[in-house]
C-alpha cells in the first residue's frame, strides 16, 4: 500500500521552516550555555551567526543571479528581502535610505523574543550576534565597499527598539 503525505500549503511550510530555524538556533545556544556558561555561549553564538550570515547572503545572491550587490542601495534591498524570508511577519521593522546612508528600526525581533523567553541571566546575546551579522552581510554583499554599521539602540540593552545606521564611506558604491 502506498502512503500519501499530508498536503501542506507552501505558506504553512515556510512558517514551519521559520519556526524550526529559530528553535534550532535557540537550542544550539542553550546547549552551549549549559556546557560553557553565558559568556562563552554569547561569544560562540556571535561567531557562528556571523559565519552563517555569509552563507545567507551568498545563498540569496545565487538565487537572485548575482555575484554581489549592485550598490549600497541594492545591498540594503537584499538584506531586507532576506529578513522577510527568514522572519516573515515575526519581524516588525521600518527603514529609510537617503544620501548614502540607511536607518533601520526594528520594533519586534523574533530572535530577541526567544532570548527573553529563555529567561537567562543576560538578554543581550541576540543583539551581540546581530552586530557582527550586519557587518558580515554588508561585507559579503559589497566586498570592496567601506560601510560603517552603527547600533544606536538595541532591545537587548533596554531600548524599546533597535536602531541601526549604515553609512557608505566610499561613495563609489552607490550607482543609482
């Protein structure tokens, strides 16, 4: 007898994968924490997240048919597109681009929400990983650029939102 699979609509499959990716990441962090303590877990998480960030951007570039972003604005579009794919409705953000700089405000971050639920003695680990992540994303998308990434506010450090400013320091990478 053949066994049929359940039908799961594509949008539900995507929600399942998003939830599982975050759970996988959270479980990895918790096991490192239990073995090595909070500080070592945060440092390893930062390194792993930055490493995976490179894979994320190379993968999305491949599916977009690109070797790298066209310019600074295109890099921002790619990052925002990836964030929507990875987090879906769980991420609440707004962004503004003008004169070679961008401001990203994040009001709800699923990674930070997971950290709060874990109830550990520190809640800044998602923010620390995120700092390295944005720099890795930009460097992967625009390997010859010089973009400064500054975190003005971070939820894990007591702010109501995360505020990230990206500034293109060598203006040759904005073609539009």
